[in-house]
C-alpha cells in the first residue's frame, strides 16, 4: 500500500523519535495497542479539548488509538486513583494541571504523594496566568491596583473556585509579595459564576488562565490588568508582563499554569521515555500545533520536556505551593 505524503511524513518523524520499530527490533515496539487517556474534567471543558487534541496527535504519530476517558471529581483525585489502579504498562495515562499539587499540599493526612505515586511523563503546555479586574474597580493597571488595595485594606474581594485552587494560591502569593489585604470569596461552581460576579462587580479581582478570559476582555466586560509571567503572550499583546508593570516586587514574579501527563508508578522507564517522545512529537506535528494555538496556547510554551525535567518542574512547584500555604496561614484540611 502506497503511503500518503502526510502518513509518510509522520511515520518518518515517529521513526526518528524511536517510536516505530525497525525490522530488527519489532518485538520491542511501544506502544502496540490503544492508549487510555484519563481526563479529570468533564467532556467539553477546556482541558478536555486540549487533551483530546494531543491524543489525536499521538494517534497520528504512533498509529495507535488514544481513547479519552473522562473521570471528573474530587479535584482530580478520581482520575488519579483510576490510573494508580491500572496496570503499570504505560497504556493508561492521565493529564493533570498543577492544581493537583495544591490538593496534596492542603491535606493534613493524605495517602497520595505525587512524588512517588505517579510518574511524570512530559509537560504538555505552560502558560502564565492573568490578573483580571471588574470594570467597577477604578484601576487600569497593576500600579493603580496595588495603590488602591493598599488604601482600602479588606474592601476589595478576589474570587476563586475554592480554597487551595490555583487562583486562590496565586492570589495569596501576590498578596504576600505586595503586602495586600484582599478578601477571599470562593465560588465552588467554577469560572462561570465567577465571571458573572466579576462583570457585576460583586467581586473585583480574579486570577485565571488567560485564554478563557479573552472573550470577556475583548467585549470590554472586564479588564485585563497583567500577565503574571516573564513576557507578554500573543493573544494579549497589549497586556504587560509582571516585569513591565512598574511594581518592583513583581519583577521576578511568575505564576505558572501547566498541564502534563503522568503514568502509574512501576511503569518501565523505557516506556515512560517513549510516551514522552510521543507527546512531544504529537505537539510538534503542525496540524496538532495549529489546533492548540487556535485555543490560545503560546506555541513557544508547548511541549518539549523529558520525564526527568518534568519531575523537577513538579517538585519545584510543590515546594512553592507548600511555602504559600505556610506563609499565608491557609488552614490545612482533613
């Protein structure tokens, strides 16, 4: 059978990455069957769309189907448990955001430790979070926001999806860095109710992933105050990064939001490396990359990590999370 140019190009890419076997090593090929992709979010959610696009890319690269399995609930722990109980053969993988680290750090007694209970495969994407404000708040940039909150301690509310969420701990990091006193208002219902409250002025500040907030900013229903990263991002070219805010305490402030893939402990290192190669090759495939960029992801921050590097990223972020919980005196939970 004659291969199409696309299939030939993808096969060459996969062979270059060591994903396809040579005739002499056919028995060592991995993967050789379908991959179960566990997603800890409901179908149609932003992370679900992101994960499925990469799953399609892995299928293109490896020739093996990637079957999505949505397991939402318990802040990602239902999905984590399903992977832990699966065979440690590399055929079940889970995509997690770094919010799972908050879940671990907030628990007083937990039987889950990401450092030993999951194996990092590869970071799929990193993106800076953004700081957004209600139009009712009389500020238009970070310096004005800091000055206003300092003059009005305890009178500005910040929204999150709950205690220990990424938005919560990131905002607490900002408060610690800047000496601010804002009031935490959790909305367990997620970003939908938060956006409504932000537009209405019931809350004044919200930290969130930037791509999902773009429509509200473009429609001038809320204000984008700053990109909480080292550089501006393409979908918000006019929003300054933290070094550009003119606030000295934020020159090196970076609040990462990342997704990555993990497998069960005990998975053979060679298979972990092969999965990392498949993820990175999938993200590098032009069609997959174009779809991810269309969702608002920065192409410069997609993929590219190996298991050892991703493990360090996870461990370093966990240290930061534990420090915020300690310094902001956030009560640990049972």
